C-alpha cells in the first residue's frame, strides 16, 4: 500500500556539476541549496546582495550585475545609525557610509564577474508581492524595518512577471548564450500576508514560471520545490518551530530530489566522497596524539589528495589545515 503522494521531478534538460559555476539568487530556499552545493565543493555564489523574495527585486539584482555601475553615497540613507540602500540587504549595511559603499560595490563587482562565467543560474521566487516607496513609487528589495507608512505594496500580475523576465532572460542569453536557468518557487509561506493572499501569490509565481519555461524550453527548467513540501511531505513534522520554514529533514529531502533531477550519478558519487572526507575532518578524537589518530589523519589527507587529483576543481586546503592543526 502507498501512504503518501510522492512527487517525482522531471529530469532537467541540462546538468549541474563541479564544472558548472552556479549563481543562486532569491529567497531563503536559494540559501539552503546554495549552502549544500558549496559544502559539496561546487563552484557557487549565493545571493551576493542578500536574500531577495519577489521577481522584481531579483530582476533588479541581476540588472546590477549586468550593468555593474558603482553605487555612490547619494544613493544611501541612514536609519538607526546604519547606512543602507533599498536594493541591498541589511547584511551589507554598516555604521559608516564608506563601509557600506565598500561592501555593496564589492558585491556588485564580484557578482558581475561571477555572472560572466556562470553556466547555471538558480532563481527562487518567494512571493509575488512587491513593496514600493510611497514618496516616489520606487520598488525596493528591502524595507530595512522602516515604518510601514513609507511603503505601498501590491501583487505582481502574472503577465507583468512574465514580460519582465522574458526580457531579462533575453539579456542574459545575449551576454552568456550557454547559460541555463533553474526556476523554483519557495515552499516557505509568507504568513503575514494571510493564508488566502499567500496562496494567490504562490499561484501567480507558478503561472509566471510556467510561461517562462514554455518560452525558453532549452534554457529554462522548473524544479518543483514548492510541490515537494506541499504535496509530497505535507506534514508539520517536516517544518521548523514557526510552522512556516522547512525543517532540516525537509531541506535534505528536497536536496536529494534536486540532485536526482539536475545531477549525474558521477556527481552524486563525488559529493558522497567529499561528504565522507568532511565528516572525517569534523571528527574530534578523545586523544589526538595517539598513533591511531595520526594514522587516521594521514589516511584522510591521502583521500583528499586522491580526490583532488581526479577532480582538479575540488580544493581541500582548508580541511587539510584543520586536520594538521589537530595534531598540535
């Protein structure tokens, strides 16, 4: 008997591996997948400007990378002793405008360089709701906890999202014809909008992404992260204490499905080898000065060297230093 409905994602028309630099932009879900890819020594850059939630903000982020013009001080504003910018997350804000500009402009430069050589782009939309400044109608990526009266908000229509992103995909493919895009919709619910508005928002995103993947069948693919949580796991034991964000087991489950959909078996094997090495490095011996531990360290280093020789893009420099330090 079958006691659940298992979602089986379609295979992506392209693969992701250790030879495909991948830029991930979007909601917290992009952070989860980006972290797991980075842990597996895959070449990634995740949210260079901080977490983004709606299609407009993600598009603005990419526009900054396509046209990497430095931000000047006039674009910053000060709030609660910290200098900020409406297009960038608070993690790039500092107590002095000079520090903020350095962080923001470094993020632009590094992100633009990475986009030029990226082979994969993972986009995760969290909500179709966009916030704009009341004074000038400017859309913002982050409200920086300013008073709600300073902003208006609305739901982006499906057609607006589709047109915006069709144009953006054309720009991306013009500068990087081999770029492949993975779209996902975050399963994390925006509960402050209410149950009905959250569902309408997710529906808008799902319909818009469907249009985009239909328009670009060779360059774009939809991975059903939303459906995996809503229709496959579908149980509050797979959620964190806030009952909104996925629990670690759910993130791991979706990660396994993502690997099955977008990665070859050789990549699965390499990720497993890297994970074994990392578990060995994380092991803390009761007595690090025994002959047994020294032999364990040597064997682990030899395993690192074997993997690095077979896969030159994998680098265990940090882990090797950790192991050697444990002998001191």
